[in-house]
C-alpha cells in the first residue's frame, strides 16, 4: 500500500437542499421513474419517504433546524414535500402524518 499526499477529498453529493431553506420554504421530491418501474409507485414513495425523513431529522439535529415532511398531491401525482418550519426552539420534527 502506497501512502500519498496532496490528493483532494472528493466533494460529497448533496441529495436534498436543506441548507438552502429559509423558514417557510419547501421542496418537493418524487421517486425516480426507474424506482417506480422496479418497485411500484407506493413502495417507491415509502422508501423515498424513509430516506427523506431520516435525512431531514439528522440535518435538523446537526444544524438546530425544524423540518417536516408530508405527502402531497401535485399535478395529479403523489410526491413528498419537506418544509423548514423553524429553528430548534419550535416543536417540529421530520415526520409524516398518515
């Protein structure tokens, strides 16, 4: 094994734009066409919801932000929307109501 120096660390890929949200801002995400084809729409939405809620919760805890995720209908299709609802002094969380 060879030890090397001067090799830059690759940038991490940001999946969700949590750091761009001001209080009251939101973004919507839908499962990819590939995921819908492979898993079916409902299963793809459940998996995406799990990923989004987990990521929002971790981001919120690290940065003192309150985020919430809800399933919404937009353009006749179900998708997920994540809102920044405040800072850590509010009682929000990255959860989803059924």
